[in-house]
């Protein structure tokens, strides 16, 4: 039995909550995962996991062994990386998740630069507006916008998203142009709802100390940025969306800017990863690359006071 491999498999089973998910995440046959766990338990002469037909849970001995395994595996990876860092570039499969619009408009067009720098990394980029479970789905890190509520994650703030309000010319020709945020209550607005909670997001506006947070009327709500933009271009109502996604449509007249004197509260953007997972070289270089990419993007860069490229904070 390869003891290190068995320890890695054991950690993955605990993290993912089952043999099947662990096997998928490690790209191993489920039988191999089961055999390695059985061999590990036999070698240690202790039961590490409780198994039922519905779930797998860790025993008290298994929990203590799990913590030791994390430290040992972290030390091994750190030792390997410290020896190879000067002569080898980071390598291996990197699984990342990012919001659809941000991925399509900013991350993906810049990936030739990332692969030129790190040709030995294979990237699996999940693009969706839902919040993935990093451990359950075997994701190394994720780019997320908005407030962070998962306290099990480490987060680095890498950018900020600004919003603008606009509508298609056909909609404005039919229903008129709002000149004040309260005018929106008499319009049709395209709402956006959370894929995680189903909650529809209110819109907020501020100008010279005057502030409004408004739940808006609308006949349609969506939870995907591409669909949301398509609804706006179809003239279904007024939309409020990230400025970097709307710039091309505002420039060519497909959409028209509304309430230009009013600002909406920007959203922070973080790269997050599990705190019980060693920050490997491939994750580290991706985080640094994203931070650099956003710092050079006029619609994403942080204010200078917030740009601390080596600061990591616990998500709250």
C-alpha cells in the first residue's frame, strides 16, 4: 500500500463526504478508493469511517487521524514545491469556478496569457451564476462577487464590480425615460434572483447623500447574466448590470444609459478556497494572475487603499 496515496484518498473521502465523490474528484476507480481505505484501517488497526448505505461519516479516531494527515500532506507538498519551484513551473489540473459574465468577458479572453506563463497547468473552468460547494464538487478555488457568507473559506479580495442602469431604445420609445430612481416604480424592470436562495435583489441608488433601495416591479426575473442581458436587449424592461458587460451595447446604441448621475453600491470580488486545503503552487499563481488581471482592468480594479496583493482574509 502506498501510504501517502491512502492518506490523500482518506482526506478526500472525508472532505467530499463519500467514496463516489472522492473517486470522481481524484479520477480513481471507486473500488481503488475503497481498497485503500480498508488497507489503511487494517494497517492502523482502527476504524476511520462509519459507513452506511446512505452516508459516510468519520469516527473519533478518524477525525484525529484526518487532522494529522492534513498536516503531513501539506508538509510533503510544500517540500516538493520548494525544491521544484526554481526549475519547474506549476503543473497539474486546476479546477476553478467563476460567474458566467465575468468569465466570458474578462477571464477567458485573457487566458492565452495565463497559459503562456504556466503551460503545464490544465484548467477546468466552470462558468455559472450559482454558488458551488468547493469541497463537495472538488473545486480548487472560485471567483465570487458580492458578500461572502461561508466562514469555511479563505478569501482574497481582487477586484470590485460597478453597476449601471440602462434599457433598450425600443423600451424607452414605448414607456419613456426615468429621471429619478422613484420613477422606476412605474416602469417594468428586469429582476435578478439568487440561484442559491431564490431572493430577488433590490436596486440601490445614491447621489449627494440621498439614498434609495427599491424593490422593483417586473414581469420577469432571471438568475443567469447572459439571459438577463438578453432580456434587456429584447426590450423587456430596464436592467441594472455590471458596467464591463454593458459597455459594448452602450457604445453601439443597443442600450441607453439611464440615471447617469446616480451610483449603485459596488460589489467586491474575491478569489476563495477552502481553509483546510494547502494552497498549492498552481492555485497560488492563478490567484496572483487574477489579481493582476483585475488590477489592470479599468472596470474591476480596487481603490489603491484596498489593493493589498498579499493579504488574505477569512470570509465573513
